[in-house]
C-alpha cells in the first residue's frame, strides 16, 4: 500500500505552504541578484534572462500537461459513475426474470447495493476501515445475487432471460472494480511534488532576475505566485474529486436510488 502524503492533507494547507515557499524563494533570489548585480556584465545578464524565460516556459508546460492528466482522470471518473449506475439498473431490471418468490429479497439487495456505493464514495476516505467494511458488504451482496442467479439457472438451464440477468450481473461486478480503480488512479504524487519544487525554483529564478534588474514590481510578482499556486491546487482538487470543490457528480446513482425506492412502494 502506497502512502499518499498530499491526498490526506487539506488543500488550503498545501496552498499556503506552497505560496510561502515561493515567496521565500523569490525573496532569496532577489537578494542574491541584488548582491551580484555589480559583478555581472551585460552578456551574462542576457544569458540569465534567457534561463529565466526558459524556466518559466518549462513550468508553464509542466503545469499544462499535469492539468490535462488530472482533467482526463476527472472526466473518466464521471463516465464511470454513469456506467455503473446503468449496469446496476440493467441488472435490477433483469432480476425480474428470477422466481417471484425472490422478488423482495432481490429488491432489498439492489437498494442496499446502491446505498453502499453512494456511501463509500461520498462519506468515506480511500483506504479507510469504513471503506473496507463497505466493500466487504458489497462483495457479499454480489455473491448472494450470483447465487440466486445460479439457483434459477439450475432450475431452468435453457432460460434465455436468466442468461441475460447473469450477463448483467457479470457486467455489474466488472464495472464496480473498474470504477474503484478509476477513483484510486491519481496523478502520481511524485509528479505533483516535482511540480511544486520546480515552481519554487522558478520563483527563485524570477526573483534573481528581478534582483539583477535592480527593481521589481511586487504586485505582478505576487500575482504570478498566486496564479501558479491556484493552478497546482486546481490540479490536486480535480485529482481528488470527493474532497474539494470539483466533485464528481453522483446524480445518476441518486436517480437510480430513487427509482429502486419507488419500485418497492
């Protein structure tokens, strides 16, 4: 089991710590630039300016690529919510092919299944004991539904409708595993840590260039630091869709829950 340091930290704390590091690095670079200003000739300053531009350009490129990675994962998680709700709905609908004596039990199992899937996503943390308990209950429900399907198939081995239900159950189990993997699939934390470290280095290079120039525009420098921090925070927010502002919609699962509840009445 891998340890995700950033995942378990409040986003606000990460933003404040990163902004503080960038401000300190920028101030340190500015003082170093001021100290070495007299010793640098014009060709050297031109070279340092080129390095500064290249560093900031590379940071922008890294931010763009990492943002695209996080956004693609966010969109995929949204799609998986819809796919799982469709798979559960199809299996619940085809469960009507089972013997009528099992209707009440099957309806209760499907309602509980949807309730657990919503609760595990909305109210529990990944790799927590609560999530493990809910996953264990989901597996028990899957085994019970599969057992009911097998019993019905043994009684009517050539029943095409029962075969359709069995196929729907297989899809339900597969999509549940696929969605769990999608939720746990984050941008590698090493990439985020490297991006933060490079942002701090870029702030120092920017401050050094300002020091060589002998002056700086504090408002623009501060705006640059804030924008970079906000982009990185947005990447983290997209990559942890149940904790921040950009949350994966569970509307399709909620609608399915309402349909199953209405069918019971």
